[in-house]
């Protein structure tokens, strides 16, 4: 009976909206462009184009069985199922055929008595797919380093370096670059100090960019100009918006020719890393980087019909959950408020993590978001001069006063390194740092 009711409502709304289709509105042209089988269920809520020819169609009033049926129709049309994933009650599938990749997702609508939800179909030119396994030989401990930037611009930026169990590295963002390449050299020195002895060049197994603001990609730009021959870079991961949206957003400056900007970023990829696979991440994608397992909980495609023109560039920040030896870290970049509201509506339990990187240098994040994450550790990428102000913010006070929070680690207090999984010795660390706190630089391990 419930399914019949949903279908009845769907048919009525479809009939109404079909008039819009006569005038070229809401036309799901991804099926024609990419040769996909049609999708006749639910209510079409719009088709949107993102960067690189990516098309996203959204359908309301859909059921989980609609997801299964459409994945089956893709397979019947010759598409190969690459991966299926379930996060909470949400379903995801990645498929490919020839030069086309398709990502189908179904998000259960919380509190819906009918069991309906939103289905998204994403089609794009097939690029590198997420590696589901990444074989390695363990030779060392897994380390996490927060790099204090020497360029105090835009709250210092954000750069985290994960040394994996085989001695290779995964880098999250990097921080704000500078013409003197001080931070680029600092990053290179960390890689050289932490790589296993006998390794000729540091291997960067993955460089992940949460979003394209200059205080997150700037160090990569400077590092590429100075050290592209000094490392082995295996893969790049990101999902950036198209340039028309950037130009109309709060961050049009990212298209200028400054060393910190997107223009330089693209030039670096073309000049120094033409053969390095670039993985465009979508929600539900999971991937392995040696002994670190990642799941993508949010990517920019999820936001449509809202865009960065509505909430700013930070809305395109990826939300990634990383797990190492059973300990989870939620990477948020500059995660903003429209995206935060969306994921709180979509994930009843999956946001929970042992450790959280506080969004937007402590400026974003909400009490509801932190309650859902409920972390034991918080990572705050903010310069030392901004620490006191950030700690006073309402959402951060909620985190500070959480009885479960064991420690907040602030990159502005100094470059620090911890061993993963992290379990510091009680009494050997300051729970909430202050302006006078100074962390030890590598190789001292925080909490030991």
C-alpha cells in the first residue's frame, strides 16, 4: 500500500512537471549525452552540470527498490559494476562502460514514514576510479603530522601529513604557499625526515584536496614548482566546481594568476604531473591508501540545486572519513553550513568519529554537527593569534565542554606528530591549549 501511494503521488507530480519539460526545463539530458537507460520513477527535481562535463540528475519520492532497479538496468545496458557501498541506510553504486562513469546514490529521507528518499544519477567522462585495495608491506608506524604554516594568511591554512605503514605518505591539503617557498620546503623536510631509510625519494601515495581555496592548495603549488622532481606522486583526489561558478561566487580571485590560485594549480598538473591519475570523488566513493581506508560522505555534487554562489566556496569542501587500525578521523576542510545541514539530514550515525578536524579553522561547524561526531580528539588548524577567538565561539565551546573530548590539538601552537591509532598517556598533555602553548616539532610525538 505504501509503495502504491508513493507511485500515485509520483505520477501526479510528474504530470504537473511534464509541462515544464515541454519548455525545456528540468530535462534530464544526461541520458542522451552519456547513453544511459532512462529513469522513469520518482519526481525529477532538476539536472545540473558540474566541472568536467559532469551531469547530475536528482529525483525525489524514490524508493530503495528504484535504486536497485536502475543499477540493474545499467548493468543490462552493458555497464560494469565497479563498487557498491552502503553508509547508514544510504546506497551507492559506481559503474562504467567504455569512456563513461556513472555514480548512482539513494539517500533515505530521515523521518519519512513512507520510506522514500532522494536518488541522484551522476554521469561523467570516465577518469581514474577509486582504488578499492592498495597492497603494501608494513615497515613502520603510521604517523599524523599537523604542519604549522609560516605564512599567517587566512587563519594559516591547513596541512596534514599522514605517514602510512609502508613509509609512503598521504597529504591532506597543505596550507597557504608563499613566494619564498618556506612552507613548501618545510613540507619537503618532513617527508625526508619521516621516510624510511634507504628510500631514495618520498612517495606521496595520495594528495587529497578538500577544496580549492588558496590557503589549502597554495603549498601544493609552491611545492610543485620547487620539488616536483624530488618526490613520487601517485594519485590526486578532489572535486572542484566549474569555473563559471567560481567566477560568480565569493572567491573569483581563485582564477587569477597568483601563485596560490587555481590557475597555477592547473598549470602544475599539466606541466609536472600529466600522467598522475586524478580521482574525482563523489559521495559513497571509498578508496584505500595503503593501510588507510577512506569513505566520501559529501562531495559538491550533493549540494545542487544550491551552489557555491549561495553559500560560498567552502560549500564544496569534501567530507571524508578515514580509518586507520580501527580509529576514525573526519576530515572536513572548510565544511560550510548548507553542506553541514545536508549531511545531518542524511547520516544518522556515520558522522561519528574518534577524531575530527574542526571545519574552516574553527569558524564553521555547529553544535548539532559536533554532537553527531562526538569525538575524543579535535584537530584545529588555526594560527596562534586566532586561537583565543576561535575557542570563544559557541560551537567550539560546546566541543570544549564535551566530557568525551580528551584533547584538542592546535596546529598554530607548533608542528606536531602523533602515532596512529592515537592514545596519549594521561597526564602528559594539555587538554585545551592556550595562546602560550608550544608544541614540540617533529620528531617528538605529542602525548609521549
